[in-house]
C-alpha cells in the first residue's frame, strides 16, 4: 500500500507544570495549551475548524470548549476512550481532513488530578456500579493497580517474566526523565523521594502496591495538559515547524471474555491496522511512545505492537535495550520520561503524540539521532479487564 | 460514624438482578444459550453468540481454577483499607464463566496463591443477597 500524507501534526504544547496548586482549571490548562500549540504552528484561533475533546468540559463538552475557545468549528468529535482518546482524535482528525471536512484540527487536554487529590491508582473503586459488568465486579475492592497487576501475574505465570525484567521499563523511562527538566521539576513538585536514575534493584526493592507491581512500576498522578494541532498538507507546508505526518492509525476494544487471554491487549488488533496502513513494520520504528500507566502495560504492548513475539517481552527488554542511546537495538521508549516519571494526569495519550512529534522534529531532551518513524500507542481503560487501544504511526519527510 | 462495609451490588440493575436474587439462596447462576450453546458472562438479556437464541439460567458447581490474581497492599477505600492485604482474582469456573472475586481463607495471600490452582465457592451472607467468594480447594 502506498503511504499517504493526508494530515500532519504541525503544532504541539505540553503544559509545563504538574502541580497547579488548585489555581487553574482543566479548561484554563486546555486553552493556554491550545494557544501555545497554535503559536508553535504559526497559526491562530481563527484557523481552527475542527475540535476534538475527551470531555473535561462536562456534558456537551464539544459545545463548551467551542464557546470557551471562541471557535465556530465545522467538525466536533467528543470521543472519550480514556487515556487513548487522543490517538483516536488524531485518527479522526486525519480522516476528517482527508475527506475535506476540515483543514486545521485542535486537540486539547487539561486535568487537575493531582490538585484534586485523586488517588486514581489505589482508590479501591468500590462504588455503585450502574453498568451490568460493573455490578458483577464492584464488590471485590478492585484497585487500578491490582487490575494491571493481574495481567502481570498471568504474564509471569505463562511466560516466566520476572519483576527484574519489568523493572527495565521503569529504569529506561527514569533515565529519560532525568534528562528532561520538566520531568525533574514534576518529580520535585510531586515530592518524589530519591530523584535520580534508578536501578533494577531500586525498582524491585520498592514497596509492593499490588502484587506483583511495585511502587516504581506505577505512574505518577500529576496535574497537566497539552494540545496538538493537526493540519492538511496545504496548511502544513506553510507552518513554522517540520510537519509530522500521520501515516496510519488503528482502533480496537478488549473486555473480559470466558477463556480469554489477559496478557494480550487490544493493541494486537489495532496495531496491524496502523502498521498496514502506514506500510511500515515495527523493525523500522525509531521511537515507541507507549502508554506507561504501569511497567506491565509497556511490556504487553511492546509484544502486541509486534516488536517481539507474545511472551518474549521480558527477555527482549533486558540489558537497557529501550534507552534512547541504543538506536541499533530497536525503538527508544518514552523519551520524555513517560507517565512513570514525567506526566500522568489521568489520560496520558496526548503526551504520546507530543513527544513523538518532538523526536521527529529533533527537539527531544533524549533525542534519537535521525529519528524518522514513531509509534504512539494509547491504552484507555484497564489492561487487565476492559480497555480501548489507539495506535498512530507518525513519520517525517 | 457507622463501620465501613463491603460495597454491595445493586438489585435494581436489570441484567444482573436475577443473578443476585439467586445468591440469597446461595446459588451461583450463569446463562447459556439454548440455541448455540454460548456461555454468556456477565449476565445480560441477549446471546452474544447468535441473534435468535434464548438464554437459560444454570447453576454452577462452584469449582474453578485461579486464572490470575493480585494482592492489594494499599487502598484508600474506607472498607477495603481495613482488609489489606487481600486477594482479588479472576476465577475460571468449570462451566466456563470467568468471574472476578476475592480469594479468602488463605494464610498469607502474598505467598500462598498461584495461577492454575483449584478453588471452590464460599458465600459471604448479607441481608438481601450473598457475595460469592472463593477459597483454595
């Protein structure tokens, strides 16, 4: 299949603070990020004719943000699939632009999860389930961490994966975080202990949160947000920065099934769509921006995206293979520091697109020399039960 | 302040109400399609295997295999924080359904559980329903 260049990321902004101390609203973070991303592209509010939103504005969020931003968009898309929403938004923006429905698409995200003291990972989400699936599960005292931990436990059982192998993901990500001043500031503001490069021993000796996942295998809960501007080729050619083309996309769902395999995520369905559409293979990918809610998320997704066969992720990541300075060994992982060590306000998907674009522009703090192809993969929902997957393949000319 | 208790399922949710009503009599029920044989879990009003099947309720033996589990060490929930460390598990019932539950009656859940081990049903009684939990067989 021939590669198409229907739409490109032309503007990005990652909101710099991870702790706004309750002094900013999610909508304000979205608007400030949007303005900076438009500025980055050399565009203005009036150029935007399509908005994509995951619902921080409440019910009818598409209308809320159109008014708040002062826009009159022709396309409004409020797909909410958790942390993968922004990969879906990028896919839909590309489709809408290719069909001629829009020329400049604006994606924004804002969250004050940290200021709100949202203990997302360990909230013991009992609640009163209203969906039938929830009503069969809400009595057990599930936590987000335990949900992912069950996928890790089964991966260990079936494939012999070890905590030391999972720790490789945390170690590589922290290495990248220590090179990113915004990530270091984030860890300081969130009062991380021992802010430094970590070792495998550090990770496996950190406190167990939900067996077999340790503290340093779990993402942070920050404030934050960002924006991405996606534009048609005729707009992109006049923008300020190198266009980062959206070459292929894929979407998929996964939920509990009798006899199902929780070590395999929805990425196994979304990735072949995206790679096929882009006409590239995983071996060609320089940058892997993979949703790192937890170490196991990355390990399972590396397999499902096709970087290595199912079950071999543990041995594949060994020896620091995911570091930015090992380009001959495969893709560099989460070169901004990831959700584990830089930014996770609840729905991290937008930062996957932002850092992938930085790498392909040559702007990363852990720059991979001559990076040409990136994959951004969002996992929204919960790996061990029900989730959505969004895969986006990005490339530069 | 009243003592925190386990959050209980709603008896008003339409798809799962028949399941929870049967738990009062300590019956663990699941649905199977009369036409195509698909075992449907969680309970719902239609067969996911065919478009014209009728689902019948069956009673499970309560025997199953531990598919995977985690031991929660940290929780901010007012009830579950009093239970840590406690085990959450996916259990494959012999009849097919994969159910989410807790493994109880284990000395130390951090060391005494393993994927693949056999488990059996035990009930925690409440006023209007019972909660299906599992214990090593």
